[in-house]
């Protein structure tokens, strides 16, 4: 069975959907790292789907950086943060 993921949310879209304001340093970190193409997220990049509400990062370092910056915020609509396994495999090869 295949999963369908829809959307390409910007940092502003994520904040609006989550009902929270990210720290300015995080916004500055995330904006230039957004990857518009949803497949094979590159290390240091991220892509956020609307359905399901899921932020996919190209490596664990990026995922951890974002998570650490938001983990204590009062997020109203939770979302998942994960790592693109395909991109991780390619960087190890």
C-alpha cells in the first residue's frame, strides 16, 4: 500500500498551521533550506507536507536542529519531523 503526501508548506505556512511563532533564528535557519521538490530531500534541506502535516529533513542534524528549537513551544496543531531515508542512504554510500 502506498502513502500519499500532499503540499509544500513554507515556514510561514507551518507556523500558521501549527498556531505558533517560531524563534527568529529558526525562521532564518529554515528559509534558505526549504527544498521544493518533495523527493530525495538533500542533507541540510527540508520539505513540509500539508497532508499529513509532516516536516521531512534530509539528515538527522537538520531534523534535530529544528526539533530542539520548537520542542518547548505551545504548538496547537502537532506535526511530525522525520528524516528522508533515501537521502540518508545516499550520503552513506
